[in-house]
């Protein structure tokens, strides 16, 4: 069937597999249950716990030190032999790369495909955070680095996450590392959609992972900064004061909708359109968002998807709970949705109120 002949109802990208691990949830099902029950997955620590973890006791008496974290459990429980790693090899590989590999396998299984068995081209579009594991656990061992050499770089560098997944799972489509800070995993999804629409691959893994907490520890609050003074994120709330950064991983398996229907795949959702942009210098600072830039990309995504504002009933937002970012996000949405005269028809929300800001994995977690 040519694109010209294709009915609009079967245009789009099908989500046929989903896998994730989040603070307080080892699976997407557990995560969904936490959201439904309104459970906040932030952990709060006692001074005794933090001292036992190696946190400087001087920090604990500092009123600016927030004794909270949004971290993953069991990050050291990698099944090395399953992926043909020696114990030594697994030891020098960043937990982000290890868990990403496990989740990639699980995601393909969730979609109903044995990893590496398909003759179709499967693309990998993923991103990771910088390696805290290398900085904290390996960099001081110069003798280890000298004796092992390049494999340490391959095991911890952000450039090698996607290609390791492709290598270990025998996937032969595009293998692309995406790095755009906290938009990484959604840019990865967008890039995967483009790869599918351009027939560069027939199926795609897309998402991201962030693991920075390698022990129980809190963080320092700075007045006027992005972090919360009490460890809670209250998106779009009058009492919002910031967010808390955390760890997580999420991957989706994507396929052209018409192919997914023809192959009898289970379809969780359909991506009808996506868009990316940048607002250049038209904002108050490098890290600040702009209303115009956000409004433009929202409108573009709606136009690509052929979706009108009044037909949208829910928006999963960025929603960091900051006094600068949240109002700008709402202003941008209002600017786009002003095209309809209907009122109070579209809800908004942000999973950050439950798990914090998962940085590289934030976007796919919202998805």
C-alpha cells in the first residue's frame, strides 16, 4: 500500500512494547499502580542511614541539605552471564549500560519478539546520563584503567550505549545515541519515529536511562534554583518550590502502524505526530524556556498529527514545579489552545509529582 493510498486511520507510529523501572516501581505496571494510588515515590533518609552510606556528617547538620532521593533499587543485580559478560567485564560497565541492556531485551519480549530473531531492521535510539559510576568508582583506580584501557571507555561513555544494545541483541538497524539533556528520551522517540517513517528501520527501540544515585544520599538546596527545599515536587501548585532529580529508565518499541496491524501486534497507543525545535536566544537565559518556542513546537506537533486542540483531553506536561518553568509552560499551552473557544475540556498533569525529575529518562517516563 502506498502512502498516498493509505487511509488516515492507519497512519502513525504504533507503540507495541513498553518497559520501565522507576523510583518505587520495578515495572510499568507497578508505576501505574503508584500513580493511581497517588503514592509519592521519594525516599527520605535518617541521619543514621546517610552516615552509614558514607555521607559527610557535616552535611547532615546543614539546613540546606535535603535528606531525600528518588532512586532505583537493585542497580547492582545484573545478570552478566545471560548477556555473555565476564564478571570482570560487567564490573567495569556503568549500571546505566547494564540496565539499559536488560530493559531492551524485556521491551522486545514485551512486544512479542525474540531479540535478534527478526529479519527486519530494528533501530536503537537511546540516551544515558554521564557516568557517575566511572567518576566515583573507577576513575581513582589508575592501575585498573591502565591495565584494562579502552574497554573502560566503551563501558562508561555515553557514545557507546546504543551500539552495545545493538551488538548484544543482534539488531541491525540504525544505532543512535541521543543527548539533549532532559529532553533526551523524547527526542529519541521522535528520532525513532522519523527513522520508521523514512524506512530506515522496520521496528525501533527508543528511550533513555539516568542513574546518578549509587548510594543513599540527599542534595543541597539553593534558593532560586530548580531543586525543591523539602524533597517534594508540586507541579502547577501554588506552593510549588522546585523539583527533585531522580533515576529511572524507560523504553518503548515502535513500529509503523499499518505494519503493526498487519503483523497482529498488541498496540498500546499510537503516536500521530511529533515535533522538535529550539528557541535560540529568545529567552531570559540559557537554561530558561520561552513561551514562543514552546507554543510553536506544540502547534507544529498538532498540525503534523492533524489534531485540533478541542479534541485533546489530557496533556502530560514537563511540569517541574518551578516558579519559572510551570507558568511559562501553561502560557505556551494557552497560546496554542486559544484557537478554540471551549473551556475546561483538557486536563494537565506531570508524573514528576510522584517520581521527581528523571532527567534523561524524564520524557519517556511521561510518555
